């Protein structure tokens, strides 16, 4: 399912293959779109054993996005993998979250 926020460069779409879901997020994740990212991952992936949150297409990530990401990590304890863009990785580094087990290393 696609989650588009009006007036922004944002999209989030989830797909489930086997027992793993992938949620691809692009554009800006901020206070107006962070909840849509959360809903795409938490709601559109029911029944999946694990979730990969692909943030490589994210160009902006603010504190509301961080909060939604931490909520997802709590929701999917031990079952979440996050693939960050350079911008997301920088924000998570500043926030002190780069040591989290759910954050995959950048290539």
C-alpha cells in the first residue's frame, strides 16, 4: 500500500514477500509525514516476521521521523532492519543512534 502525503515529496510503500516485509520510503520525512511512514511499516506489514525499512531515498529526516523510527524499533523488537540514506545516517549519528542493532551499516 502506498502512503502519500499531500504537498510533499514523500512516499512509503510496503510489500511482503515470504515472511519478510520491505517498506520503501522516499522524500522528506518530517512532522507531516512521519506518522505515514510509521503506519506503512506497522500497519501494512501485518503477519511479517521481520521488516526492512529502506530509507535510501530519504532526503530529509527530522526529530518527528526519529521518534517514528524509534517507535518502529520498539514495535518490531529484534525484527527491524533500517537501511539509511547518507542524510538519515547523519541525523541518526547526531542523535546518537548509530550504535543501534537495527541500523545497517552504510556501504
